[in-house]
C-alpha cells in the first residue's frame, strides 16, 4: 500500500472527520455536548460546512465545521493531525473574536451575544507545561480564582497523546477520541452506538474513489501552498538582506559626511544629519565636495524637500 493510501484510510484523516461531522448530527452533538456541562444540547445544525477544494493563494480558515445548537450557541471544531503551533492557536483565538463581532454587526446586543465554543483535537506538539488530555480555556483571574463574568469565547484542547488519562472514564466522547487516537474502538466496555456509526461511515468513506481523489487533491494543494510559502520566505530573506546592506551603506554615508564637514568647516552636524531621509543623505553625498559652507548644504536640502 502506498503512503498516500495508508494515510487516507486512517481515522486521523481530517477530511474524514469533516465528512463525519457534516453527515452525522448525533456524533456532531456528542462532541459539542462535551463543551457544555450545564445543559443538554437538544439539536445542532450546520451554519457553514466548508468544503476543502483547491485554493492555491488563500489559507483555509481554521474551521472544519461551524454549527449552532438549539439555543444559538456557536461551535467551531477542528482536528489537527499534525499537532499544534503558535499560528494555529492565535488564528483560532482571532476566529472566535470574529464570530462574536459578526453577531454584534448583525444586531445582537453585546451582552446577549451567543457563546462561541471552539475545540481543537490535536495529535501532537503537546502544549508546554500541560501534560493533560483535556484543557479548557476561558478568561479567569488566576490569583483570585475568579472566572470573568461575561465569557463569550471558550477554547478547549484535546491532546490525544494523553488519552490514557481518561481510560477509567470511557464516556461516549472519550470512546470517539480513543478511536481517533488508536485506529480502533475501545472494546473493554460496550461500544457506544455512535462510535459504531463512525466506524461504519469510515468503512464507506475509505472505499469511495471520489473521497480518495479529494484527499489527493488536498495533498496537491498543500504542496503548492508550501512551495508558495517557501518562495515568499526566500524572497523576504533576500529583501531583508538587501535592506540591511542599504542600511549599512547609508550609515557609512552619514558617517563620512559628518567627518568631512567637521574636517572642512569645523562643525559637528550629526544631529542635523540624523533628521534627514535616505534620499536627502544620498543627495548630500552626491554634492558633498561642491558645498562652500554648512549654510549652503542646509539650503540645498530645503530646496529639494
């Protein structure tokens, strides 16, 4: 079996995860319920089921499924098979803020805006100093242990590396996470019916030629994006190097001008030179030996402004 096919048939294929949440409301609701402890979620509906497709010049929004529950609270879920990094976490935070802003823009009162709950399910790159299966983040005062009274954005991170921390509490949600981490169900207890549905959907998904082609298209897209990003990074490095060289030459030009004027007219014009633009410095350098006085030099600068 080739490597692409091998990765495609894994439960960690985030395209399958996307398919699972779009097509199965019961599993979708099971996941969302994990983020809400004070009430039962009755139903959920999709607000935006983003399709992947080819997008060579845009980064995909950090979004697998955006959905709302029966009271209007918003859920944003993503599977991260390659682990977490700083960019992902910041983009998730900014996306939460954007979802809140959109509600206010559409007429919602600030205090009645629906809560935005995000879940990141991560396979690797474990959070620093947090060897925990589940981390729930919201605004709190750590010193006084006070939760901010109007939290409207929450982020929960599941680190599958630590799934064994939940082995004695194998809830339906944890069974689903176990399936994604270990590529097989937890069979020491009765398997939840929704987990069985996920397995059946996975079997049908990986047998679909259309799904496999979508996966290959996604890989092509990622290769193009990485190539583009690498070219941009190389161009930025060249640009930065050129700017550094220009800055060095400009610094030497200023130094030479100050030295020449001090030697020729016995006056230090360092402060004056430090206020000039790059172009003004170059103009002075071009005519440096033509000036008969400092006054003439300064007047020439004024004329060219």
